[in-house]
């Protein structure tokens, strides 16, 4: 049967929305990277059953996050590819150092693969060494109650679970706890997977790390789905220098920096290319909900391209909702962006991006008449890097809240442009004007209007 992609994307938009009963339709024809990967990933949601097979004919099925694994295998039944960490000495009592026992279970998996089972319990492990599984391994827990935890006061830099050069690995139904409150200056990441192909991180909870919760680095065609990452010192999620990876159905909230950071890599980085950030919720982070930009120190700018930011809920982040920072040729479509402190969508020194079909409301509340729901800028900071050739169309922007936005859409400088700004619907009262374009045109400050002619060729 041939899948009707437009209809399927409409359905997924409905599933991913939060409180919006009107589905968002994305065009698979316009965005071929979705057409390639949509069937496999769009159906991922917390309600979808996960089936894992051992070498026997009976599959091991888990239907929801609260169900424990009813394993018919014995603890040490390695002949069936089943490696229970208790058979290797892990206690899971919250007091014993289980680092060596957990690693022993990972080491016991042959090259052909197997399942490392982590039953409910609290397993202390030291990130200074890091737990390192092999390729073709499934790491399976009982859900939220299967916890791998950094010991209190450990204070050593590292990655609690480090997956390196491991193709076709799955990590599912475990929780990683960084014990952030008891650490000092150490920078610990929760789950770090590096140079992997076709890895899947699904239904994993990560919190309280002095670094990033879940980071993919230099990976290809990996999936992070149905995970939650919160209370981390850096970002909830990071996609750094990756290609064709998908983040969907995740929640990144209450992190000290961003909900998710899509990074091109540091010095000598190759950019993040053709990744999909779709159907996630990023809310109440201390900086941005979604940041697609360069790494710190102006490194590897303008390298990330072809990425799709679609159908995400981005709410109540302290600074910006979505930022495009020195990136070209990306798409931001069908997102719900509201209640963020400053700009709803911030486009800075970026070109040839598509910003289409988003809903923005009640952003810019930090200071009255000082920020915009959507701003395109760059020239004022670097005359060689204006923001131009972007398409801003079919967005719905509503001014509401305690403080008014300055503009609904603001093309900040006469030298930022040309950009195409058409068919956007503006409602509510704006502090200065609903739309300001680089040729000096301004629309009324209040009422309901759809701009038709504010485009530059």
C-alpha cells in the first residue's frame, strides 16, 4: 500500500500538537528528508508498543512506561542473548558501587549482539570511567524505576553512559540521574553517543547532570524518541555535527541553557546536516527552546543546513523560543511558539531559510515594546552578514499578554534583505507596528490583517 504522505503528516501534526485541535500539514514533496524517514519515525510516540526479540520465537513486549519486563529467561541465560546485570554482581540497592558489574554485563555481549537487562533498582555508577556498551546491544530497563545514578559527591568529569562507534544499538526504558546537587565543578553528561550509525534512544529519562542530558555527536541516521531531559546545567538535548538524525516525541524542560541545541561542531566542524527535530516539547528552559546555530566562540558558523524544525511546542523559555544563528538553508515549519521572554523566533545573520506556517503568541513579555514576535537581523552587527533571502510566509502571529511586542515581524535594518514576507496573519495590538520591512513599510498596530504585498524581490 502506498502511504499518503500529506495525510500522514497531517495526522502526525495533530498528535504532536498540545491543545491545538487544528492539525498542521507539512508537505513531504517540499521536504524530501521527511519523505525518506517519516514512515519509520513519525509513528513513534509514548503510546506505541516497543517489541524486542531474542533468538527464540516469542517476542518480549513492553506496552507502556509503567510495565515491568516479565522475563522468562533466567538471570544468566546468555545462550539466548540475555544478560541480566544481577548475574554479574549488580545490586541496584542505591548504596553499592555497581560500575564494574554493569560494565561486566556490557562486556559479556558478543559481537553478534544481545540484550542487557537492567531491572528496577538504583545502580550507582561512576562517570569518570563511563559505561561503554558494544554495537548491536539492546540496553533494556523496566522503565522509570530502572535508574543508573552518579554517586553523591563523586565530582569527576565524564559521561555516565558513553556509546562510541556502536552501530545498531538501542537504549530504552532506563533513567539516568546525575546527582547534580551533590557535585561541584565536574562536568558530567548523561548519555553521550559518538560516531554511531542507526542507534536508537527511546523512552529514556535523563536529569540533573552538570552538562548535557542526551548528546549525539558525529552520528548518522540515529533516532532519539520519546525521551525526557530536564534539570541539566547545559542543554536537555544536543545534536552536534550529525547527519540525518531524528529527534521526535521528546521533552526538554527546565534546563539551564536550551531545550535542544543543534550544533555544527567546534573548530573544524562539518556542520549538522539534514536532521529532523519534529513533534517535541521544549519549555521553561533558562535560555532558548530550540537553538540552531554555531558553537561557542564563533566557530564553524554557516555550516549547518538542510535541517527541519517542525511541529514542536516551544513555550515559556526565558529568552527566545527558536533561534537561527548563522545558519543557511533550513526550514522552521508548523511550530507553536508562545510565552517566551524575548523573541519568539530570532533569525540572526542567516540566509535562505524557510519560516512557514508557525503560530506565535504572547512572546516578548520580558520588557514592554522592546522585542518582536519574529525578528530578522544581522547587518547592524556585521555589515558583511545581513540576513537575506529568507521566506517568511503563512505564519499566524497574535499579540497578547501583559507586555506588547514591538513588531509582529521585524526586518530590523534597511540592509537586512531582501527577504520574502507574505501571507502572514497578524492579530492583536502591537507596540509599534504589526510588520516592519526593510523598505520602511509598516502596517497598522492593531486589528486583524493578512499581509499580501510585503515581499522583496
